[in-house]
C-alpha cells in the first residue's frame, strides 16, 4: 500500500460510502484519479493497480530505440500520487459485488466503495492462432521492450544470413514498431510486416498512411497484405497468402528469429455480479455519461468502455480517448455522489500522430499536416503535455533540455 492511508483497512469506519475506487491504473484510471485530485474537497480516492509503474504507451517505441529513458515514460505510481490526497493499493481486483458495493482482490482484501470506476484496459489477442501465445512476443510492457532490445543486440552481434523478424498486424502499433525495428537492426535482419487485410493502416488518415508506406519502403520492410497467420513456432511462422482477390491462396513458411504480435486486442473486465451487458468484443456497455448500463454506482473508462454516444464517430482504442474522458468522468463521479445530473461525454477527434522510425514521425490534425524530423519534435512536445502530473512533465522537460545539443 502506497500513498495515503487505505480507507479499506477498516470498512466499519465508513458505514455510508462516499469514496471512489478506481480499478486499473492505465490512462483511463490514472488520469481520472488525477482529475479528481484537482478538485477541492474531493471524496477519498483509492487506485487499485498491480503494477508499480504507469506506462505511457504512445512513447514505448522511443524507449525501445533509446530515444527516451525508462523513468520518463514509466514513472512510479507512488511518486505520481504523492501529496495529491490519493491512495494506491498494489493489488489485483478479482470480483466486484455490484449489489453489495464492494470488491474482492487477489490479496484477500474486501473493499467497499461508493462509486467504482472500471478501467482495466485491453490486452493482446492472438485469436487462437496455434502457437501464437507461446512463441510470439508482445509490445505492451517494459518486459516486452527489454526482450526486443536483447534480441536486436544479438542480431547485430551475430549477423547471420536470412535473419528475420515478423511483425503481425499493420495497424498503428505494427507500422510504428516495424520502422523502429528496421532502424535498430541496422541491416542485420529483414523485417516482415504481415497484414490480413488489403492495406496497412485501414483506419488512418490518408496522409499518414502514405507517409507510413514511404517510411516502410525506405527501410526495406517487407509488407505482406492479404496474408493470414496460420501458426507460429519457435523459429518459424506459417502464412496463408492471397495476393489479390482472384488468385488462389497458397501457404508459405518463413524461418524467423522472432514474431511480434500486434494484430488485435481483447477486453476483459474483472468478474462483476450481476453480470453487465457487453458488446461482441467484451467491452462494457455504458451510457453517454460513462456510467455502466443498469449499474448506477459503476463507471467505465478507457479502452474497456464501449462507444457511449450513437451520434458520435466511434472513438478509437487510443490514449486520446482516455485523456478526454478523465475530466468528464471525474465531474460525473462527484455529481453522482451528490445526487446531481450527469453530463455526457463527447469524443473530439484531435488528429493522429505516428512514430515512423528513429527521429521521424507523421502527424495530421488541428490544421497541421507534417512528416519527418519536425513532426517527430512536435509529437514529442504534444505528448510531453499529456504526461501524468505537472511535476513529472517538468522533470521530463528539464531532461530533454539538458540533452539538447549545444
């Protein structure tokens, strides 16, 4: 337990709960907690998160390449929450008793709540492809970054013929990762980017898609579209390829040093009794006010929240949505505890930014369309303003200024 005293240690002291418990310390959970902390006389807030560090995923590529340092994009929760009137419990929630307004953790705690935010995010989905769970790497954790760094160091040192890394999925994560890997491999390995659909970045802006295609070609990344992964082994990947709609499909097996899986996400909340309504992907259905459907005291944030307003464009599963949800959700939690009407959340598309190799990026939005080193610097500055907590932003900014060439 870190931060302020845990209000759950002695539930008898709180017969009528006015506290807020947040399950999950990703973008949705942490930024909601920080938004609550900015309000005067906010209710007691407890963040439950099993990891000790928050991970700023959009900058994970720069951590991989060494352009940023670990402390900059992975600050500790105890440091982020210190002095803010927020408590952090390093534990995992296993079950939520919605009728009894309490939850149960893996550590054996029973914690009552007045309002509960579920923000457990997403995890990789290998779609039951044989061997993918056992033999492929992910790209969502610090451990994933360390494994890839060791692999690349080995590839550069050994430099054997026909070394190959396969990246599965040509969405934003796959494209950004393939560019970084190609730059870091320094010619020691071929990067294969495998996409089941007919094109890369199917949901991206046309400019970013064009810039991504150029960046991949400049780095000799081999893009295979209309290609499905049939199996993954320790040193091989089996593909079913259909170059165009009329040609017959054919199978191909490639020798690989590693497979990195970025092709999809799955959504799984802790067990909730009674069970809530979910969409086909496992996301929790909630109203425009971010309150879980048919559960007045439960709210949802981040990737786990299904689209909340049928009149809005479907928001993507990105940090941008969680950034925007946090202040609305914080306000609604306080209104809900006070018995006041809640306000709806409306997602605003602010554009998109992509890392396209070491020192390069592409971005569109707010009237700006830019690619190359200047876009890279603008992207870094934009994310600097989104890092959690003003004090952490200032520390990172000071570190960047110190590194600036004289």
